């Protein structure tokens, strides 16, 4: 990944306590996995921002390299990579996600 893409990703991640790199937007997800993440975060009444990787191929590939994670969506909380759809579902079902997000947003 080139340094420009790295800088852009850093800036995006730092722009919101909860940042989701996904296909589509939170108002119009473009894949089921991205929709799962949006629905989970909405159900927790959590404020979050999204970046549509379909709008930028450099970011779409770059975020996979950045996190060393091969799939989209990707969720970052306070700059830390949390995971994708499956991990968020597991964390949501166990109650761990709500706790982690509340702590992150309180700090």
C-alpha cells in the first residue's frame, strides 16, 4: 500500500470513535454482511461513521492490507480493529460489544 492510501486510512479511522469500512453506506448497505454490522450498531443506538469501499478501490484494497484482514466490512473502535460481521455478531450475542462500545464512547 502506498503512503498516501495509508495516510487516508489513518485519517478516516481517527475521524470517528466508531468507523466502519463497508460496501455501501449505513443508509444503504450494499451487501448482507455490511447490513448485519449496520443493524447491530443501530440496535445498540450507537453513533458511527462509515466509508463506502465501493467508491474507492485504493481504500477497498488498502484497508485489507492495513488490518491484515481479507474481508469487508471492517469495524474500528477508537482506532483499534475489532473485526468484521461474524466477530461483531459473536460480540453482540455475548454482550461484549455493547460493553466495549460504551467504554469506548465514554472515554
